[in-house]
């Protein structure tokens, strides 16, 4: 495996080398970097042109300019990284670090959401093939996939930001809105769960009643402006997550796994009470990261203690439950700070930029500000990626479900959960892994339009500014980040292949 990895890295390095040279040549020949100065009426125009020519080395051979850039990149391996300067004399390395951090924050969240939602929808539609739910998801997937990004972004700005900001001033849903929302939830839920006509009607009626009552209660409590979640909500969410993960991984008949998951939920809630002063009173990112690692270690330890003969499986269940519990704790703290956040920023959902200028809030209010800033571009990128993931997952699952070994598993009397999770889904993941790896790198390169529409100063803006100015340094920095991301994600995909199918290791 090590030899295979080294060979792949070597081949990828050669590909990056050839592609970088091609990108450099195309960029420097895409226009005139002195165009704005040639059209200037400044008295020192010639002096400015000479300075820019010297800065960009326009009189040098293209091969010499490329070698100069490549030498700076190779210096990164010795601690002397030099990506050049922009047409205005700004250090490109600093710009790239800021832009990459901004873009990766956006891309990572969108990719994780797209993977979880897309794969879940793909599995459900494969199991419910040719049902009404399958047709609705298929239609929605093709719709989102074909939507022009700039148009979808405009719709999100109008309805998810401007209209929401107008509504949150009052924070009350009209009765007819509640009825429509409850009807939609009831219709979708009965389509997902399926069953006989009687079962569908009961499901739809129960969902309608629950959502309608819940929304009316939220209106009465003014919950949308002053929300409350609390330790009880954290415990309920984490316990429900534990039961769900247990049902998917081991089945609810495995009492050891179920008790371990519930123990993890209870311990997580009690730990929240113990660490509440540290978490609420101006924590740091380092503290949060340390507590998150501690939560995972404790959760895995609980799984090891409860596991018995199936220790690895139970440790997986408790580890996932611990992660979800940690996110539930953070969600509770953010919900508790929502009212004070609205006091600082009355129109919370922003449409431009990655952060609010001159924002004066505490730690958690700043987290809420970053979350509301990242919300719209994340939703947009997620919708586009979900369409791809759900379609590929559905196709791969349908192909796997028709294999002989799946029919053999059913004939042995295994439960449908075991057939789908242990036999079909594991093998269906192999082609899906390829799509996920390519999608992550493609999102970095494809977020140019999204970043432009939402005023997000990331890699897309860096690339566009460099290309418009015929400035190769920012363009090559963009290529360097996206190219390395593509190589790394393909390497991760190769390692995932080996983990999913041991035959690939040989």
C-alpha cells in the first residue's frame, strides 16, 4: 500500500507540474496587464508602466518567469515559501492563506452536509424505487442540479435573507402558514415512510397535528426571537441519536449497544452541566477542540466498557453518539445567545461578505455572526452537490441490491436492515467515494460564481481578480490550492477503496 501511495503521489506531482506550466502560459497570454495604464491620462504614465513591467517581469522569457514562480513554490518545502506578489505589490502567500481559510470553511461545511443528506436520500429512493417519494426526490435533484447558480443565489437572498429578516422583527407565523407547513410535513413524511393507505393516513395526520401544535406553541412563547432548548433538549436529541445510530449499525435487539448509546447520552448531558461555566463564559477555539476530543475519547471508552464481544461495533456507535451530543451542546449554547445576537444585529441573515464589519459581540455571538454569514452560500453549494450525491447513491444502491450476494443474504433470513447496511451499502460506497473526492476539489474551483454573488472573499475572488488583471501570481496560487486538494482527495479515495474492499489492498 505504501508503494502504491508513493507512486500515486509521484504521478500526481508530474500532472500538477505540466498543468501548472500550461495554466501559467495561458494566464500571461490572456490579456494585457498594462491596459489600464495605457488608457490613463496620468503624467507619470510611462513611469508606472515601467514599474509594473519590472514587477511582473514582462520583459523576461515566459520560461524564466515560470521557473521563478516554481522555485518559490518549491521553497515551501524548506520553509522559504514565496508565491510572488500581486500587480499591486501585495504578498500572494498572505492573500492565499486568508482566501483558502475562507473558502475551505465554506466548502467543508457544504461538502459534509451534501454527503450526509445526499447519501441518505439516495438510499431511501433506492429502497423506495418508483414510489412517489422517489419521483419527487428525482425531480428535485435534477431541478437543483440544472439551476443557474446566480439565479438560485438571488432567490436565496430574497426569500431566505431579506424576507426572513423582515419576518424576524415580529417572529410570528400566520395561522394559514402553520397549516400549510404542517400539511407539507405530513405529506412528505407519509411518502418517506410508506406502507398501506391506512398507515399513510395515520402518519400524515400525526405529523400534521404534531407540527401544527408545535408551531402554535412556539408562536405563543415567542420562541423564534427568544428560543429555549436547555439540558433536557440536549438529552432528548442525544438519546434519540443514540437509538437511531444503534438501529442502523447493530439493530435495537443488541441491548449492549443500545444501553451504551443511552449511557453516552446521559454522560454527555451531565458533562454539559459540569463544563457549562467554561463553555458559556468566553471560551476559546482551543478549549472547544480539547473538550470535543475528550468527549470522543470518553464516548469510545463507554463503548469499550459496554461492548463485550462486539466491542468495535459498540465503540463506533458510542463515538458517533458522542459527536452528535457535542454538536447538540453547542447548538443549545447558540440558541441561548440568539436573543442577544438579535439585539446587536437586528437583520441576522446577511447576503454579502464572510463576516459583519466592526461586529462587537462576545465569543458565541461572533460564532452566530459567522454562521449567519456562511448560511446562504453553504445552502446553495449543498443543494447543487446533494443532487449529484443522491443520484449516484441511488444508482449504485440499485445495482448492488440486484446482486446475487444480496439475494443470498435475504434468503438466509437476515433482516432488511442487515441486508441494506452490512451488505448492500458497504459495496455501494465504492463508486460513491470517487464522486465525493472529486466533488470536494470541484467545489473549490466551482465556487467562483457563488463567492462573487455573495461577496465572499475566498479562492474564487482571488482567481477572478488575478485573471481580470492578467496577474499570474494569484491565478497560480488558486491553481496550487485546488490542484493539491484534488490530489489529496483522490489519495483519500484510494485509501477508502482499500478500507471498503480488502481485495483492493492486494
